[in-house]
């Protein structure tokens, strides 16, 4: 098995789906990126803005998703649902 330096296409698509869903639920709750970031314990929007768009390979990890799930009162599984 070879190591890959970049995630495969399936992982990238999953990260993008998660980012889109976080943005969707965040905006439905009326929170800005800064408000969500502050609730998560961060002082800037860097992580949230980059991970929502999957910019520079930045993505939410499971700890982030658990915090966001509680903040937005959304089941963590909802972040993984693909909307067609």
C-alpha cells in the first residue's frame, strides 16, 4: 500500500459535502462564520471559512463536527448527507 500526500477523490468529495452542509445549517440558524468560530473556541473565521469551501485542503475533523453539531443543534450525521 502506498502513501498518498493528497486525499483521494472520494475523500475530497466527502469533505466538500460536509463543508456545504455545515454552511447550510449555519446559515439556517442565522449564524455568521465568526459567530460559529467563536462558539467553537476560535478567535477568527480562518478554519470555518476554509473548511466550508474545502480551500487549501482544509476540512473539519470529527472534533470540529461534534462541536458544530451541538452549537447548531443538528445531528452529526446530517453533515454527511449528500443533497442531489
